[in-house]
C-alpha cells in the first residue's frame, strides 16, 4: 500500500482522529526531530521544534526511540521525554540504579565487537565507530568510495562473535545483539507502560520500518520523506515540514478542555 501525504484532506482527517490526550506521541531523532548532517556528532534540533516539543510533553505522553545512546540523545534533545529509549530499542532507562542482566550482557557483547572492529577498520579512511553501550554504529558517510568501504565493513562484521543483528541506514551500519528489542518492540512496550491504546510514530530510517511493519491499526505511522518502499501509512515530504505537523498536533491537543486532559503518569 502506497503511503498517503499527511497534509492531504485524507491524511489530516485520519491524524485528527488519532491526536487525543491519551495517545502516545513517539519520534525517532536523527532525520526526524533533527535534520541529517555530515557529522553525526553535530546534530541539532532547531529551537522552534524544541519549543513545540516542550509544549507537547506538558499535555501528552511523549517517547523518543532512537539509534543513539540515551546520554547522547538527552544532550541533543534539550528536554526529557516521558520515556527515552536508545540503541534502536535496546537501551532503556536504568531502574533502581542497576542494569538488568540482559542489558549487561548486551553491553559486554558490544565491547567485544568494538575492540575487534577497531582492529580491523581503524585504518580505513572515512570509517567511524560509534560505541553506544547496547549497540554499535559504523559510519562511512565521509568515505571517498562508500560502496567499497561498505564491503570492507561487512567483511569485518562477518568475523564477529556472537553474531550481531545488522540494521542498515543512511551511510551507517548499526549492530545490535540478536536478543535486543527492536524499535517496534520498544514502542509496544512504551504503549503498555503508559496504558496508551494508540500511538503516533514519526521516523525516517530503515530502523523505523520495524515500527511501520507492525501493521497495527492502533499505531499511526508517518515516514519523513516520500518513499514507495515504506510500510508507513502516511508521509511528510521533508524533515523541515515537521514543525508544521507538530504545531498541528499540539494545536488539536490544546483545544481540549483542561478537565479532559487528565493527569499524566
């Protein structure tokens, strides 16, 4: 099924039906809340988008599910959503000051991978290894020959034990443990956490398809950019149009009477 433009009459009508105070509003970060940039360490959210998100977190439940580590994501966001999940769904907030056993094992696996990949790829121009605790990302946007560099990256990944789950992206290969939660798993878990019957999820990357492919009638998927291959039901033409969409959603929510808003968990 081809995605429909969110700002069409059909899209706006469907969106209005989903935008309620008890909906979970969930977002990817890079390419969604912030534009993609050459240097992944230099990503920034615009002040208008940050201000609108600040309004949103006061009147609805907000989740950010990102490939970045939670620590890096918090620094970029400049505000704290109701739940922030990092490493493509694998990294959750630490509870009672302790990592659970699964996250501890995932971190141990990623440390082993990082050492092996550094030994194999550190001399390859344009390759950057980003260690995120529960996952790794291999960036090659700066490589002179992206195709050849990706072949070298893939060959290095083939040597890793235990075998990681590979998630492609825009000039990046993401590695997560096989048993780690996906972004789709993470969104469902977040909905259960807040007892949300429905959710709106906005994303742009291959990893976000794990949410869109859930084919859940209670999840309203919006893809950043028109893509005939996306499983999302709706799309936004470009990342810079996100502010208008956020303002539309916040405007609908702010039209509810305070008595109807209820108390957030």
